C-alpha cells in the first residue's frame, strides 16, 4: 500500500514480517506450538509454564534490586529440612511460586527443597491434578557476591487422591515427569524448558516483560571440553573419581569451569558439552544434590538434548526415591563424557570385587 501524499510504501516486506515473527515467539505461544493442540491438557501446560515464567520474572526483579533493598539478602537465622541455613531470598522465592499458583486452578500440590512436606492448595485440587516440584533458588551461596543463581522446576501428574497427604505417588522415577526446566538469573534471565519435545531456551526482554525464544531444540555435543566439579572435595571422593580427575589433568583438551551453582554450570554444558559432576563422598555416598528438585529435572532436560545423566551406576531418570528429599550423586552432560566417568567407576568396582 502506498501513501498517496508521501509516496511511501507501507507494505511490510515478507522477509521483514518473518523476521518479526521469528524474533517474537513468546513462551506461551511456543508451548502451544509444541503441543500442536488447543486441548484442555495443552492449555493447562501452557498456563503452567506461563505461571512459572511469572514466578521467574518476580524473582529476577527482586534479585536485580536485592543489593538496594533493605532485608533482601542475608540469612533468616533458621535451617531447612536439609539442615542448611536458609537465606531470605530462598524464602522469598519459595513463597513466590506458591503465590503464583494460588487460585490458578492448575496445581494441587507444590513440593520444594525448602519445605519439609508438600504444600497443598485445596481449592485447586478438584481440578488441578498437577504437582510442581521445585528448587526455588538454587546456588544461593552465590547471592551475597551477586553471582548467578537459578530456579529449577519439574511437573508431574498427581496420581491418586493423596488423601493422607503423604505424597507417596511422588516416590516414582523421573520418567514420570511431564515437563522440567529452569530459570537462570545471570546477566540476562533465561528460561529453559522441555515438555518432551526437545529443549528450548527463552531470554527475558525486561522492556516487554516477556520471555522471547532464543534457541530451539538445543542439542548437547556428544563430547565437550568442560569438566565442572568442586575439586576441593578431591580427598573426600573414592578412588574412581580421583582417577577420572587425574585422567583429565593428564590429557589435552579439557578445561575446568565451576561456578558453585548448578543451573549456571549445567547451562554451559547443555550448550557447549562436557560433564558436570557432584559425586558422593566417602562419608556421604549420596552426594549433595536432591533427586526430585535438582537431579531429575536436569536429567530430563539433558536426555531431551541428546545427553545423559547418571548416578555412576544407574540412569538418573530410573532412580526411584525412597523419600521426598533424597539425594543422589550426579554425573550429567555429553554422552561420551558421562560414559567415560562411569568407566572409572566400573573399573574401581572390578578392582574392589577382586580383593
Ligand atoms: P543449594 O540448593 O542449597 O543452593 O545447593 C545446591 C548447590 C548447587 O547449585 C551447586 O551445584 C552445589 O550446591 C555446589 O555445592 P558446593 O558448594 O559443595 O560445591
Ligand atoms: Mg538446590
């Protein structure tokens, strides 16, 4: 169409329109596209992701101002069910997830690293058959120095009525997850998710208040140069882990990267390949990371990206927990690198069996 007074052409060229379209895929639209359906289930999943994104925006907003606001940082003076000191931001983030799901009709239960028992929203339960499992603010030791932290989430269908509130149906393998992801609070805020159709990453555009598609169908390389582990624990590990680390020290092509916050460390490996390890120690064979809130959601993502996650002897997604807050060793990343770490564990087991 031409403006008759100025002679200007108002037609948007096709490629410009496509560029605009590509640049502006929002999270909710993407979820519906992935599900290829407008069924009530698809609408629910899309609405769930939108609520999680809202929690991410609220937490990101608080984090960007945390150094300026009185009482945002520091400890509460209490310890959580894991026996760890709780930070004010942990509680804020935990409560944000609860409040965004209240009156949503979507989620009946929320189970979090910060709460001993699942939190029920009874008014949602007749219609909301989903449980949200989450680590509201992972890596919170990074908070005091303004380094990256993250939120991790996983969604499961609620099975049974759970009338006694024991949440026994959550004691099933990670294969029961129907969605998982994380929000990374870094130089920009990113939301990475999977609903079983690949792994997709979104960047928060603060001026729009929207998560905009950044990378679709992320694939982790079969091998990568990075190994990411807290080597300060070297003498706490058993021989297999020490032998693996000695191996990477002696071979070209490896580089260490460790930020002390799983979401950021995992995010790098998701894109660039390599392996993240949080093994058990001789004293604490299960390691530090929690199966339901940390290891299983990340395992779901890495499998969707073509990688692997293992305890060292079993796929993480096959582990059936005995309790809600169970911990597992975690070896996660590129298929070849995870398999190499496992080979050291197998070799150690073989030697031990011979003795
Ligand atoms: P948190 O959930 O209490 O923050 O602990 C989990 C964090 C992970 O983000 C990170 O990978 C790990 O603890 C780091 O532990 P460490 O300081 O022992 O290396
Ligand atoms: Mg955590």
